[in-house]
C-alpha cells in the first residue's frame, strides 16, 4: 500500500512537471522550414517527438566523456573527467582503457551495421546469379566487369553469369575470410597499404575483425589503448573497404550505377490527393520492389477507386538517398524529419527496414492514424505491424503495404497539412560518373581534377557526410560549414543525411556555383556541375574512398591518401555507424572532424592518440569543433598544410585565369 502511494506521488510529480515545463522553440531547433512547421504543429497537437525528448533529457555528462564502463558487474564504474588519472575502475582499468574500449565497441557496432547490410546485398546477388530470385537481375553488366577486373577476376570471353559467380565467391571473403587480406585491398594505393601492413591493420574478414574486437573489449582482455586502437582501425577498414564497399558495388550491379538526375527533396513531395507511401531505411531492395508495386496497374486502379489521383512514393534517409540517385525518386527529408513528416497527417504508410528507425515513430504514426510497417526480420518495433519482406517473393510484402496504404487513404481522418516546400537539385554523382564528367568518354580520368587542384583553382576536396542530431540546430551546421568550404574553393562531396540538408538549402544545383570562390566557380561553370556533389547513401562513402584512390593514381598529389589536400566531416553525427565511418576515413589517411560532441575525455593519452598520434603513424587524424565556421577553417588549414607539403601552395597565389587557362579546363 505504502509502495502504491509512493508510485502515485511520483506519477503526480511527473505530470505536474510536464505541465510546468517550458517547450523548446522550433525556430531554434531547425533551419528546415518544413520541419519547423511540423514541429509547431506537433506542439499544437500535443504530440511528442525526439526534439521534445532531447530538450527534456540532458545528456549524461559522464557518458558523454566516455568516462564510464559497464563491461562487468563489479561496476558500472565511473571516473572523474576533471581528474582523469585520479581513479581507476574496480578491476584497475584506467581512463584510457575505458575510452578505447567504448570507442572500439562503437566502431564494431557501426561496422557490423554496414557489413551486415552489405552481406544482405551479397545474399540477394548470389540468389539472382543462381536464378533463385527472379524479381531482380544484373542491371549493370559493365559495372560487374569493372568491379571483377579491379580485384583480379578474369573477364575476357566469359559470360556475365560466370563472372558474377566468381565475383560472388571472391566478395564473400570480405566477410568470412579468416586469414589474408580482403579483396578490395587491391584498390588501395600501394603506399597506404604499406602503412597498414606495417601497423598490422589490414583487415582479414569483417566477421573475424568484429568478433575479435568484441572479444578484446571484454572485461580483462586488451588493456592497452594503443593495441585496442589498432584493432578498431582494422575493424573500421573492414567496413569502409569491405562491407560498405560491397554494399555499394553490388547495389550498383543489381540496380544500376547512378548518373546525374534532377530530383526534388523536402516534404512538399507529399501529395494531398494521392496515396502517400514513404520508404525509410537502408537496404535498396525493399525500395526497388516498392517502386514496382506502386506502378502496378491493378494497385494504381485500386487507389483511383479509393478516390486518389494515384500512388506517390517518396524516400527518407539512406535508402531514400540511393533511390534519389538511381531513379530520381523524390526524397522527403533526413533523419530528424522522420517524425515530423508523420505530423503532416498525409503519410498513409511508412515502410521501414533497418537502421536509424526511431522507436518513437510508432507512437507518432498512431497519433495520426498512419501505418508504420516494419519489414526486416532484424527490426521489429513494438506497436508497429510487421510484414516480412522476403527476397524470393518480394512483391508480396510491398503489395500488402500498398493495399493497406490505400485503405488508410480512403479512411483518412487526420487533418492533412503539407508544407508547400520542394527543392530541386542534381543527385547521382557516382565515382564512375565523376571520372567521365571530368575526362570524357575516351579519356575518362581524374587528371583534370588533379590538375585543377595543383593549379589551385580547387583548393582541396572535402567529404561532408553523416546524420542530423537534435542536440544541435537541425541542418544548420551542415549548411553553414559547406557554404564556408565552397566559398574557399573546396569542392564538397556528400552522402547520407548531410546531402539532403544541402539539397534542401539549394546547393546541389549548378547555379549554386555563384556561392563558390572564383576558382571553384570557374571549374563548376566550365563542367556544368554543382560545387557540392551528392554521391548517395552512407555506405556510398565507399565511393569517396574509391575516388580518393583514383586521385592518388592520377598523379601529382602524392603517393598515399594521407598526402591528399582533403578532409572529412560529420558535423551533426549521432550514430555508431558514423564513428565507424570516421575511423575508416582516419585510418585511410584523412583528417576528419566531427561536431556535436566527441566521446573522449580531454587531457588523456587516448584522446591524444586519436587527435595526433594516428597522424604520426602515417594515418589521418580526428578533430572536433561545434561551430560550423571553425570546423570549415580547421579543414581548410589541414588542406593548406597538405598543399604546402606537396609544394603546390604557391600555385594558389596566381589562380587568376587567363583565356588559355580556360581552354585547358575544356
Ligand atoms: Ni548514415 Fe543513413 Fe542518416 Fe546518419 Fe542514419 S540515415 S547510414 S547514420 S542518420 S546519415
């Protein structure tokens, strides 16, 4: 009885607190006008989103500094970040062991997500090649050949089926191999690979690396932060040059290699008078089949019978970014817009697969009578209906989603309010297309890019990628940082949610060249390209690695990726996948800066290893800043440092272009 009273009292306190609490200001939470409108509506409707929860819940300061350990039940142990060496855990573990183990497990989880996604794609590929799956086929045999050749598979006088089977078997080693180097190591510049061999971080197979990482971070195993770091570099490399790269390459072979396509982004892509279906997640197969279902004449007819003008399909997050790149399918918004879009009341069904799916979607969907369907056996959500997507009969799932969406359209009760905002842009810059765009059909090459970097019209290259995060103003950090970079003649390559932030800000159009510095603007105008190139989803960061290798190979900019005037950033990151990506960029030789927060304690040996020691070993290095302009200028300073090491810093001083210069551009 006394217990009951206590609970009642506590409940009352919570309610009182809820009533008294001040809400956050949507204008301060996002620069995305559509998201802002929907957040204001959510406040009017009394519907809670991640923005409310981030406002209510302060991040745990001990966890934020990575100064806690819960790897055994003698703890959880907490150290004092203000006095990091003043105390150790019950087992004697130091702050450096704590941080290295925590960081390593983030890398392992992120790498597992990407590599498991890649493995799913490889499963589909195998079944297609064996003729067991008939709904997909090899759409890009040219890419099949070039990927096969890149890892030493004979292609001459052989059938597509023969090459494909060999490629499958070879790429399976990316996961299952226990000794030796994974196949895509053949794509790594020789000098970069030499550094990895010297450090003992060349990945064997991702399953082995992830397993060993989990073992070594178990209580009482690896307790030297430098040794742990070697294994997390190796694990991350098995993601970037392994699992993620397989995901990208196999998706291109099965569904087509992207070429530039104009497409719209933002919530204005929803249509009030149509059945709206959103696909949100990461594996392109669900989305590809959904595209078939929404075009099925019988289903379209049934939508019309329900009073709709037709069926409207939009993407969100990363599989959305892939469909945007491959087919020009409209994209409705990035990670921090997935709850707000449901607040429009216009979403008849949202089908999700894996990764970055907030559990909170289920309750928001319920508030507006929208369907939320999980489809992947790896991801069920309490409160969401599960319709399993089976690759051997994929249309069964997507047809059912469409049928239910039509029923919801017919019985819509929620008031529909769609922000009337759409932004056009050019997406779909694969590595292959960039090479072609710069060099032309007969001499496809990265040399024109290198030449423009050497002569200083382009100061350097930045990869700006990653999530959005309610701890910072949504989209703002991405947009301001990228604007600052292009203003300073840095060509920006983008993937994932970051690409959508910039597309919404209108920077993925050739017209945006006016925002670039004179040198970069000249190149963009001559080639007809935007100053910001969208390469696709997060696994497509592997395209950036391939492009970096091609730049090294084209010559004149050093011998390894670490020599390039290049930098990477994830200004609004939130996921463990982002940490894995950051680490494989760093291990590949790239200076990489993150925003929001960084999971380390200041003044520790581990932080020093990440922020300086790795560079001393011939790799790249980590950095951190919250302010977008500071981030951009730190990247530029690094690019300039590399330019001066290459002896091309003088070239920038005479960047003014003569008529002759312009002719060489063409
Ligand atoms: Ni990348 Fe894609 Fe977006 Fe972040 Fe999530 S969708 S894999 S993790 S939030 S960029």
